[in-house]
C-alpha cells in the first residue's frame, strides 16, 4: 500500500480545522442570540438590589397570530414627532427591528432604577451619530457611553457616578437621562442611572444568582415572562385599587408572604396562555392562597349566573367571562425549597372582542373577612 502523500494530510488537516472553526463560530453566534445567554449577562450586570426582571422575545411574539390580534385590539399610540425623527435619522423602528429585551428594575427609596439589554437590527453608525448629536459622549474604560436627555420621568444621576444600594436621590436640576452603550453591533445596554459602564464593570452582581437562574430556566420556553423577588417595595405595590376592590385583607396578607412571583405568557394561534406562580417557604400559605383563589373563581361563576347579572351584563360579555373562567386552573406545586400556587388562564379572541363593550366588566367578588382575622378599619388602613 502506497503511503499517503504529505500534501493530502495537510489538506485534510486544513479542511478539518476550517470546518471546526465554522461550527464553533456558528455555535457562538447562536448562543449570543439566545435567551439563555442574554439572561445570564443581565444577571451578571443588573443592579444588585434588583427586585424584578422582564424578558420579551419580541421577534417571536411579533410572529404569533394571536399577538397580532392583540396588537390590533390594543389602543394605537399617536404618532410622535420626536420618534419620527429618530426613525428617519437612525433607520431603527422598534416595531420592526427590535428582537428581544431583558429588563431589570430596582427601587431605591422613591427612585426607580432600571437596567436593560436590547437586541435588534441596529445600524450602529447611524444610531451612534444620532446619540452623539443629541447627547454627550464619554469614554468609560472600554465603552463609549452616551448620555441622552429624556423628558420621561427617570432616575437622576447619583453624586458618586456609580451604582450603589444606598445612592441618595439627586436633587440637582439636571434633566433625567438614559445612559447607554453598544456591547456589539446588535446589542445595546442602557440604564436610567448615572453610568451604564459602572454596571458592566461591577464586581458584586445580584445576590443569589442561582435563585434567579432557576426561575429563568423554568420559564425559558415562554417568549414573555416576569420574575419578581418579593421585598418591601413589591409588597407595598399590592396596596392598589385592583387588590382593594376585593375587600379581602386575607388575600393581601397571603400575597405579601410570597417570596417569588412569576408570570409567563405564551401567544398561540388562537389564544394567549397566561401562567402565574406564587412561591412561599410556608406550606400553609400556599394552601390557604390556593383555597382562596378557587373560592374567588367559584364566586365569580356564581355571580355571572345570577339573574341580576344576566339582566345587566351584555350576553356576549357574560359568555366571554364564563369561557375565561372555564380555562382557569389553580394548582399547588410542591417544590423542594418552596410551595407554589399556579394559576393558568387562556385568553381567546372572544374575550378581546367584548373587553371594550360598555359596562362589560362584572363587579368583583366580595370576600368577607373571617372573624379570626377581622381587623378594625383604621388599623387596616394603617397597614
């Protein structure tokens, strides 16, 4: 048998290396554009005191048939001259070019702080020129950081210029702004804090990253999801008219004992599936919450079938609400560290069709407090 010429060996080695390099580059490129990679980067860079994360795969949602019906049903925003100029000068239109976004939120006193990663089809040269013309450009380490004034309410820059869990509220007259930078050609990092590069270079990321990552992994199949870690601010936010309308101190108290809340949305061809979970380390809290939510669903069904409701409510609206309640599923999930209550609902086009009908909303069910947990009105207000 004749020996294989060295030139053939060399050609085979070069070909193998080329194929390997192409495969590795393709794997890295696909990983850079994945939800897993984006959320891992957000977890590393978001404010250490973040209490909520929102993720939206805009490109996937945009293609879902039911999402298109939902967008058509929702009120259409009026044309904005500033946004029109932005589109004209940058070529970027979020309805068309935004692919995905990962957003984290923190609360420092009265000051909301957010940090976001955005993937999209960006013309970096045009967008950078627009930012430079309408804001200030500074070189911070390896990043070109743009500070863009905005008329929307946001956080003022901290006096130290670095993110801090105890950053004082800036009382200067400096206008609110957004600090942002390009991480690569298709990704922008932005915050309403003083300097986005301070988050990108921070040495102390969010505490308990494994806890966040566990929930990100659990929700990874949904193009839209929210993860909330309960703290004092998120508990205070439960004191809203929507919650108060149930007139149920027990429900508010149980919600306040949840350590994590997650909500996921999955648009399909003919429906939008919503799944919410509340987690608590206390089994009794989960059981009581599941019982109470099942009671609310039962009361709602009875109320919709009451003769008075049949007379006052549009028949189409009543049928749509009953159809929605039929899809409601409330279950308890026993996890190792926490006990969860899962609520699933399915919204279909019939519900959207009647949601804007006059007087179509039924009265909320009245939940009377039990004698053991009854609280004087003035004390409840104080709480």
